[in-house]
């Protein structure tokens, strides 16, 4: 059965958004505090970032996932993408890894910084806070990539 472009988009979006947002609040705060400890961030920066990340992250994740899907559909034949949309754990992991690689591109590094600036994290004296938020996002994406890689190794179709 052939998938429509809309079905492909919805499938990829659901796979990625579920993965990046699967942490509950306690896990998110724990990960944020661990990140702050590792980076040596002091003071109440972790609380400030923690208060900012929930409201901005969903919107930004949605934006970045849509950008990824748009780029994927521009560069890869839809029939090939459809093969990755069968719900298989390996293929879900491959989609997540492709998304992470997309985020790590130079273009997206600039986009992430731009989006954080637009959300006020790097404007008017909050440059350090914006850097902490950007580095936290990157650290979480690295963790998600590792989990996806592990899932791909264990997964079966």
C-alpha cells in the first residue's frame, strides 16, 4: 500500500516528536541539572533554563522537525522515504538518526542559534543563558541519537 505525502509527513513527525519529548518533567529536570553540573554552570542558571526550555522547546522542535521533513522530501525520492515509514524499530531509529544529523548540520546550527535569539535567550544580556540552552539541546540530541542507535542495533523488522 502506497503512502500519501501527507501520511509520510505525519508518520515521520510522530516518530521524531515522540522521541524528543518522551522525557517526563522529573527526567528533564534531572538531565538539565546533570548537564549544568558537567558544564560547571553555577548560580540559578539551571532554574532559568529549566523555566524557559519547556515553553520554547515544543514550538522549536516542531519547527525543526518540519524543516527536516521538508528537506528530506526535497532530496530523497518519496518511495525510498516510504520504506522507512513501515513502523519497524530499525527504520524509526534510522529516521531519528537522520533528524539528529540534520540538526548537526552547519545550516541548522545557525538556525538553532537564530531561533534561540528570537525567543529572547541570547538577546539583551542573556548570551550565556542562550549558550547554555543551545548546549543543553545539543547534549539531549546526542543522548537521543545514542538511544536511537542502540534501538537500531536491538530492533527487528
